[in-house]
């Protein structure tokens, strides 16, 4: 079966699963443990069947029974088994065991590894398709510090046996990639789908760590997941590491602000802060149960043509420096964003948007692909507990502030707009900062690129300094600054 991802490999050049496993087995220095829980020992099966496994497999185990699993790996704080924490514990425990039981003096050339997964396949009622954590901790040369690759998968097949087979293929691809493609992490990511169709499994989170991945930015790897069609949305935290959406959104109230953030401005922050204040005052939201997200869509990243990865990292770095959690999505329409969030929480959701974004929601051209058109989209958007917080905008011609009261939509949409507004879904932000209404990201960006002054005051504290120090968005230091920094 050909890889589902186009690009560097074509069918003839993709090694078979047997050849991948055999190449690992025939490398006399690669040696490690397979610990698989929840979907059979599907990965190690490929290595046993390919031949020469005695020199590679130190141990293969599957601690299915919960009591036995707890006896081996301990009890997690949350009492759950299919979690990242459980996977991390499995990797640490099995690696320590290898190091304790094998003498480095006797095996100076060995490169140890632990492959592990903890998985829940589809249930008998076929209501939950299942998901799992998969990872490898490995040495790419003898004696070096360990590197790690950890990922989360969601199954799409509706048969447990098929899910097991797919997991075994993915695990084999991961082990092979770790040892033979670690220096090409973007390609390693693509090769995870060798011999797997895209509609069989979704990879919605991945993190690389350790000495072999010191130069890997996990935010950029999360972007690759979306670009490659492996998932439709990813989340990363202020530390730059990717986060599983389910972990931070489960049963939470979610407030989401969409924008280009190129760069993030005082207006963006005022939108966020004023909407957050009103969201908490809405009656069912508390600070402790609130998760805020700054969303950048793939279409926003493509605004100037192809995705500029450096430009993406500049935006991400600024948002992370302000302590925010970032959502990168392939959701052009807002109803798709709400559907995504509703997968993880049934609590109240808030969307923060400007006037132009709200007008676009009522434009029928965005819904021609839906059989029910705009009505179908609105049904998906508003039947849940949703609030939209509208940030006003000054009319360039009249100087009047545009709010939900005087907003103009297409005549055919007036009744739908009234229904939307007067059913309590739309809330105006009233305590906004009127003194910053003239600030637009595109104008700030133009000033930075042209070397003009005055843009620094339009940005949140610390952001301008970061742009200047890191030369983000084409910023160049002045001759005076360069002379001051020159060595004496």
C-alpha cells in the first residue's frame, strides 16, 4: 500500500514493513524493550516475524491487567491508564531496567531503546473509536543521553482488529524513523504514515525532546501535522511544547480569540481581557474552570501565499512570551471551530471577534459546500451553550462606533441576525479602550518592515523589545544600535 502523504518518497522507494524491522534487527547495536498495553503486541510482532529478533528484543511485555500494570508501573495520580503520564512512566521504567540489567562495560556499543504504547481501541458499542499514546526513548549513538518522540493518536477505523493492525504499522514506522531519520524530523513525521491510509488514524499531538532534537521547535512540528493533513487542529502552550487538546479542554469553559497576530497588538489584548472579564461575569464561568486560546487558522498563515514557517514562529513566539496557549487550526469557518471544541467540553464556549469577522459569519458564500447552507452552519454553531463577544470598530467614513446595534448585514440575513442577537448569543464589549481603536496589525507590520518609528507603542509590554532583539517580521536594527553592539 502506498504512503498517503505525497512528497519525498514514492511507492517504489518506501521500505516494506518487513525490511524496516529487519534493518533494525540486523543492526547488532540496537537493543531494547517493547511494552504494549491495550491493543495486543502488534508492533513487536513485526520484529519477531522479520527474523533476527534475538539480537534486538530484550523483552516484550503487555501488562493488560490493571492490578498487574499498577504493580509494575505504579498508580497514576488520576487513576487512568491511557494517558501521557502513563506512557512516560512506562518509558522511564523500562529504560532504567535495561540500564540496570545490562553492563555498559560488557556492551559498550549498544544503543538502547524502549518502545511503548498505552491504547484503548474501539468499544463494543462502537460509540468511542478509541485513542492512544505511543512513544520511543532511544539512543542514536552508544552511551549518549536519550532522546524521545511521543505522540497521541485517534483511531478512525470501526473495527478493533483493524485498529490493532494500524497501530502495529505505526509503531514499526516510529522505531525505524527514530534510528534512521532522526536527523530529518519533518520527513520522519511524514514517514509515520508509510503503508497507512490517512483515513485510518489521526496524529493530533507530537513532541520531540533530547539531544538529537535540540534544534527542533515542537510548535513547527505541530504545524507540520496540519500541513500534512494528519490532523485539523493542534494546541501548544507558553513553553512551546504541544499539548493534547482533550487534556486542557475537558469539561472546561473555553474562550477563543481568532486573529493573525502578525504581530499581536494592544487591541488584541484588549479584546481578550475585556471579553474574558465579561465571560466570567456571565454566571456559569469561573476562573479555575476557564481555558483561553489564541487561534491562528491555516488560511490566515497562507494569507501571503505559501506558509512562511519563520513568520509562523515569530507569531507563536510573541504569543508564548505573553503566556498564552495557542490553537493552530484548519477551521476557516467558525462553526467548525465550535464543533471541535464541543468534542472536548459541554460547558459554555465564548468566541471573541471584531465587526468584520461577525459580518463574514453572515455571508452565504462561506457555506456553499453545505447541503443546508448557512442555516446548517448556524445550527452547528449555536445550538450549544455559546456566547459571541463583539469588539466594536470605528467607521472610517462616519467616525461612528459600530456595535451589534447598528451593524449592517445583507438584507436577506437581517431576520437571522435578529434571531441570533436577541436570543442572547451576541454580547457587545462595552468597557473597551477607545484610545487604541486606530491600531491594526497590518499597519504595525508595514511600519516595522519600512523601518518607521512609533509602532512600539502599539504593542503589549515586552513585545516590541522581543521583535527588535530577535529581528522578527523583517525588523532591522538601526545603524546606531549596530555600532553600539559592535565589539571594541
